[in-house]
């Protein structure tokens, strides 16, 4: 029910889950964050923001050796 979430991953190590979220700006993130914590109980949340997209692809290197 959160279309902003474009990826969700269960992790090993210090983090339990990572969400990849697409929002327009910090105000939009704040709106998303408030809606998320209203629906999902969490003990600890941290956020990081992309400053610049260097590369993003879904292509697989099928011909790589």
C-alpha cells in the first residue's frame, strides 16, 4: 500500500531490513515516514539520501565471463 517503496530487502548484519523509496523531496519523505510508522511498529529507523545517481540499471551481464 506504499507505492513509494520500489525495493524491500531483508538483510544480514546490523540492519534487519532496507527499503528503497522514491520520493520527490525531503518533505515528501517526511510524509512517507509518518505514514509508515503509523502503520508499522519499528524499534529503530535510520535514513540515507542519494545525493547523485551515478549508475542504475536492471540489465544483467549475461555475456560477462
